[in-house]
């Protein structure tokens, strides 16, 4: 097991390119199952979630090769229609394969994904959407299966603009006869990019980035090439790291409109933001100001995935900030770890009260989840002294070599062998 050692107190300065979006490449790789041919995907980051998804594609029978940040997927010979428990346990969002695999092979059986650190993560909206399309969907305590018998286009109204359910329904209906309308569809940029890719491959989908997506079924999808959009959550994470250190950073290859929902918060913190073409520059003040209120919402609201990284920056702002997490029911686990640095954050149900402190000290902390892990790393960049961040496998799911990215901006961060973890393991043997 590895950990990160961070010597805090260094201002982040310099320029860095934002890599491809984790939450963009995963549905795109799932969509490859529908293409009876070759898909070339550029700007695919090296993340453990991406590697697991590639393993799943290979298990299903696809040939996948990586050439730098390009993945080449040949899905001409998909010969399995199940996904093993080990894969689903490692990557619960692989449920996104259900619609595509059932559509391609006629039947798909996936291990039932459980919840995760941030919530129960139910999939009822996914299954309801497939049932309305005509798939026979059944689940026992172990597996969830979908059988394509009399599938045709339908109108599906989502009670909540679920990202995953929107993606699964699109993938399950793109090759179905008839027209499918998704009402109250999620509008995240990763969905727009998925639709763009599918249309390039021959699909007929309209309503990109609107709450109503219309999918006119087509017979097949052909080989195509596509570039994954930049990771807007990584961009906000790097901006939070710059902000907490009073730094001055330029982010390149970023899509400004995708990051727009978080810019007002950084401006309220007193950061100077310059956004032009595909570059965002952020110059932070010596001390951040509080943000009166941040409420997470579905896109184009403030993204739930940015809540923990931004909260970390706010923990040393002047004044008290209020954060309300409305998307996931258990997405404050990072607060206990942040308070080990000497921050002063308390929680009451969905509301977190962040009383900004002037300085924080080093701490020995662990990552509670992907974005919570980013939050404690950000705090470590500010803390006086040397901090240790453990369980960094959470971070590696969504950030490519976070220590290299931060070191490129002047941070003193090293990936080390976790001796304490090793000793604990030995003592248990
Ligand atoms: C996607 O998760 C992202 N993951 C999440 O990013 C992101 O936080 C989330 O969208 C919201 O933007 C990927 O894209 C791989 P949802 P997803 O369906 O699809 C409830 C990260 O850190 N819900 O929009 O699971 C659910 O419980 C990850 O990169 C149902 O009730 O999100 C939650 O409260 C974390 N029934 C809310 O909707 C369902 O069938 C949002 O879920 C589905 C969801």
C-alpha cells in the first residue's frame, strides 16, 4: 500500500494541462459495446477506474490497446454477457454496461452493485427505464439481469436527473426500434459528450444538454474516433489546491463552460479568475474569504463532486461558509479527516458549517473516498509541516498521478511506501 507525504506551505504556481474526464471516459467505453467495429478514444486518463473498465471490455471479448492516452477498442467479437462480481465490486458504476450489453447481446447479467462510501447508490431509476423500454429486468440478491425481448422506444420520465440512469437508458435505446424520449434527463457535460460520440457513430439523438433527450433508434453503430472532454472536477480540484495555498495557476485544455458552475465560488473567495478559450488562470489572495453558501445540485448547478475539494479551501478562509450537500446522503466523511488538521467544520444533517481558521497543522489522515481524498491532500498542501495521506487508492480512481500533477505546480508531495500500513498488517498476521 502507498501513501502520500506532503510538506505543506508552498504556493502552487505554474501551468498544467487538465486530463480527460473520468466520468466521461467510463460511459464512452461502455458505449463501445454497441459498436460492431473499432472505436478510437483519445484523451483517456490513466486511472484505476479506467483500467477496470478496460478489463471488463476485455472479459466481454473486446480487444483493447492503449497507445499513450488513446484507447483503441475493437468490439466486433463480444462473446460474453455477464460482468464478474470482482469487477463490479471494484467499480460499482459498471452498472452502466447493463443497457449496452443487453442491447448488443440480447441479455446481460451483472453482479448487483452495492453502495459505496458516499451513499447507498440505488439503481432503481436505471432498471425502471429499461423496463419501460420493454427489457425483462429481474434481480435476486446477487445479480441484476436485463433480457431484450420486445424492446421499443418509449417515453421515460425521470423523477430525478440521474446521470447514470440517463446514460444507461440512452445506451439501452440507441439500437431499439422507435423513438425514446427521456424527460428530466441529466444535463452533465459527460452526457452531452456521450451523445456526441454516439451520433458520430451513426446514432440519431437530439436534445443534447437539455432536460429532454430524444433517441431515434437506428439499426447499428459504426467505427468512429472521439476525444474525451477535459475533467471539470479535476480542474476545480486543482483550482482549490491553488486557492488554499495563495497560488497563481494556469489550467490549459479545460472547457470553461463546464467549470462555470464553480467559478462564482472562487470569485467570492477573493480569487482573480481569467477564463479565455480553453485556459483558466486563477490567482488567489493571501487569505481566502468565506463563501456565504454552497449548495450542490445537478448540472448546471454546483457539482457534488466539487464539494469536498472546495470545502477544504474554505476551511482556512476568513469567516464562516455554509455548505449543503443535496445529491448524496453520506458525502461528508472527509470532514472528520479535515478536522485532524485543526480545521473547524461541523455537520448537521445535510448542512456543513465551515468556520475558517487562519492556520492548520500537519496531520496523519486517510482518504475516505475519491473526492474526500482530494480534500485532505489539498489541506496537506496548506498545513505547516509534513502530513501523511493514507488509502490513496481512492484518489488514484479519479486523478492521474496526483503527486506528479501537484509537484509540477511546485508542491512538495511524494508517493511513499506505507510503513504503518505494512506494520499493522504484519501485527495482524
Ligand atoms: C455520477 O454518479 C458520477 N459518477 C458521480 O461521480 C457524480 O457524483 C454523480 O453522477 C452526480 O453528478 C460517474 O459518472 C461514474 P446519479 P451516478 O445517478 O450516476 C440517486 C465521482 O466522484 N439515484 O446522478 O451514480 C443517487 O442515490 C463520482 O466522480 C437514485 O435514487 O449519480 C444519488 O442520490 C461520485 N436512483 C443521486 O440520485 C438511481 O437509480 C445522484 O445519482 C440512480 C441514482
